[in-house]
C-alpha cells in the first residue's frame, strides 16, 4: 500500500488547541505511515486541523443533545443479545424462490405508495429495481411478531429462502448510534482550514447520507439531487462528511445523495440512492452510517444485495461505529471483513451465490474505517475496523444539526462518520489503495 502520512510538530499544536487532554506523544512525526501502539494502520496527514479557527474551540458552545432517539417505534430491544436494533417492526426482506408465497405468511409486497409512506426517495425506482433482482420487501398484514415471521419464512418454505428485518441505519448526531459527541461551532473561514491530503487525482466520491443544506458552493461540492426534505436534526451530517473529502483534495469530485427518512436511513432508501449514484461513474461510495443486526442470523439483505451488484471498480468506505472496541463493527462496514458472514449456515451462503452475490468479492471492495485522534492513535470509542483515519476533533463545514439552524460555518466534530470520508478521499485521489 502506498502510505502517506507524516505527522509534523504543527499537528501537536493544533491538537493541544482543540483538545487539551489528547495524548500527542503516541506517534513519532517521521515515517510514511503512523502505526499506533495497538498495531493498527492509522492515517494522518500533514497539517490536519484548522489553524486559527481551531484555537477557538475551547470557548465555543456545544450544541445540546436533548433530542430523543428517533423513531422509538423502530427501536427493537433485543435483551438476549445485549443491544437494540433499528428496524421496521412490520416489514420483512426476503430472498425468495419459486416456492415462496408471501400470502402464506401474512405478507404482501410493498408498493410505491407504501415506500412513499415511509419516506423513501424516488420510490418508483426502488420498486423497479426490486422487480429486477431476487429480493422482495414485504409488509406484514397483521400484527404478528417480526422474528417469528422471519423464522417461519426460512423454516417452512420448501426450497432456499432467506429473510431479514428491513433495517434502518443511523447517521445523526443525537443518538447512541450516531457520531461520537455533538458538533461544536467555531469561528473562522473555510480558507483557514489547510488541506489534509493531495491536489492530485480527479476521482469521484459519492456520499450516501442525509443530503446537504446551507452553503455548499463555498467548499465546492454538489448535492447531486435536490435538497428535499432534510430532517434538521441531521442536516449537517452529510455536508460535514463531504467537507472532509474536500479538505483532502481540491481535485476530487464530490456528490451527495440524500437517503434520509426522518433522521433514519432505511435500507430501501439507501438501495435507491446507490442505484441513482452508481451509473454516474463513482470511484468510491462513502457510507457514514450503520446498524447492528437484530440477531446474528439476520444480516441486512438489502444492503448486501445492492452493494454486491455495484460495478466491480467501485469501492465502498464505511464507518465502523462509535461504541468502542468491545462492540462488533457495524453493518455495512463489517461486510469488509472477509469472514463477516461465515457464521451463517452454508445453505444461506450458497443462496447468496445463487442470487449473484459473490461474498468474497463484496468483502474485497468494502473497507471498514475506524477513527484515530490527531496523533494517529486509535480512539477508545471507535469500533474495530480495517483501516483507521483521523476522526476525533475533525474540523469541517457544517449547517443545521441538533437545535442549531444557524448559517453554514466551521465546526469541530468527532466520529468514525468522518474518518470514513477521509479514507474515501485518499482512495479517490489514488493516494491510497484498499487494505
């Protein structure tokens, strides 16, 4: 791998201004790559920080985090698994075969109107896509238990069938499964933020996120589609992630596609956004979002299907999560590990192959990205990952957010959500290669 990344003395000064408690002695300032004590590969770049703007961090006020967990109706507690998951309690994804009859299990196929009701962007395209692939999204007619229905579909159907919940993924700043901490506004101009990477390599990064709002022209990005109904609680997330890419390279092209559903991103919305983005020639798709499976045997079939059928030259960077090393890597980042689905029964693995999903090839083009602090040391709150990039006290361009509707401007934020686009930019500019 081509490794960038010397960390110079100016780095320590910036870190001290942003976070007086950060350990700045963990990594030497020489060498082409920074390797932290834990033996992980970590990426940092010369001058990463915001100079004078970052010096105002300590006097800024943090945005309050008093917003409730969104969509309480979608929070499914799984005490036997020591966590909860976000999913529609009345919707099931199925890899069917000819013997599968939805009506036998009290299911009916989702329509355009059903997808409109749950806020899916361009629902007609989603329905058309589902008609072309061996995957269906079904609505439960009665009030049966979601997991009992899933088990019945898999156990009582003659032939090879696989089912899972219809997951919702979280990107936003106010929730347990969102970025690590709330954004903090700081003073200064975009011109105060030095580049973090290279001016070479004119690749294209597609960001599937919450869309953008506010002033995007200042940092030279495109929304790729109309702003639409962006939930104000998460409006800043996609824009901030895009700004991380722009800091790395002025030459990389950036498009942001909106896949928000009231602050949660449904698999159907993400599938639709990926289908809209991929034909436009993406080099890298960034997914700064994630979910935990409701059960180990319930991988997100919609994400696997769509990511598995992206063009072979498209790489995917995904944030690993912000709950710490004691937690598993979140989907879809976890799909980047070669053995991420090895716990499934062989019959289910064979079913992926039968439906055109090459699991090893899928893993090879997804990279799970975790977060380091500015010294290059893995943060204590990052979930396990394949690659670690700067994600703590990141300075970026922000608008909206929790109880914050002010104009666009600089902010400091932390999360693997912002490490992932850093590595996406590195790949798109050809300064890095996948692990």
